[in-house]
C-alpha cells in the first residue's frame, strides 16, 4: 500500500512542485492550499506524513501543528518556512513538528527528509514488539510505551512526538554515550552536516521538561566533547 502524504502549502507553484516530486517516488499525495482545509483533513483523515507550511491563510501552520498534537495524533510533520531565524525554527519544533525545511529548498533534500521521516516511523514501530514491557522506569521517571506517555513523580509530562522518540531511544540504552550525529541518524533518520543543533534544541527542551534543575540534570546527561547519555 502506498504511503499517504498531505501537503498544506498555499503557494500554487510550490505545492505542485512538492506533489509532483513525491508522486515520482510513488507516494499518494493529497494537496491543500489553506490552513482551514489542512487542519480539517489532518484531524479527520489518516496520513503517514504531513508537510505543513508555516504561513497559511486561515489558520497558520504552527496552530495546525499544535492542534494536531493536542488531539494526540502523532503523524510525522515536516514544516516548511521562509523564516530563517533559529527562534522561528525552534517554535515549530516546540509545538510538535518533527523536522523543518527552510525555503528555498532543493527537491532532493525534500525527498530525503520525507523518506527519512517515514523510515524512522517504520523502524520505531518494529522496535515495539508485543513481548516488550509496556513501561520502563528510572527512579521517578516512567515511560509508558503503549500510550507514548512520560510521567515524573506521578505527573504527566507533555512532550512533542520527536522529544518522546529521542527520550525513548536514549532510555533504551541507559549509560551509553551517543554523539549528536548518532542521535540525528537514529531519531531523525538522516545525517546532515549543520543540523546537529536540532539535537541540541531537543535535548535542552527535554531537560527543561524532565529535570528539577536543568543545570544539574539527572536523566539527560552531557558527556563533554562527545555527546549525551541517559541516566548513568
């Protein structure tokens, strides 16, 4: 069965370009040109990936992304943005996007990002076998794999889809040190020089949400000059 992708982009030429090149890879592509329709389809139809422009008429991409995640829909989201500041990119990741591309982008990079996100979803779903324990525990931290839920001291912690994937991956290998490149490849599904800051941003947000004192973390630890490890 062909994987289904929703493209929400108001610029007709970019929308058509994305759809054409994804169909060449044999994806089933649905196109929307405004935020209202994009949100409606995202909430009421099933897709394997959503490509979402930030600036849209009706409802902007950040609001759409946030509402999708509030409904506990974990479809991978690739954000498209013409804004180049790190703050704008971080905002997209903060509301639940899994990755982003800054316009203008190359078709080859778009295709690579799409395939990487879909590959990661397939890989993570295979990792969670029926024989596996539903929960893993580290002190006061509990990770419920079936419900994709994280609890500390009895309180649910709201993580984005990619924050959860990063935490679960590291928690599966407690004490093992990972470089930024290794985490980028394992969790995002690609290696791309210059995107290590994506890992840094997610690590910082994880600490802000998990740690009582993010300057003296207990769960997500820095190994200076190498990378990160979990709960040693």
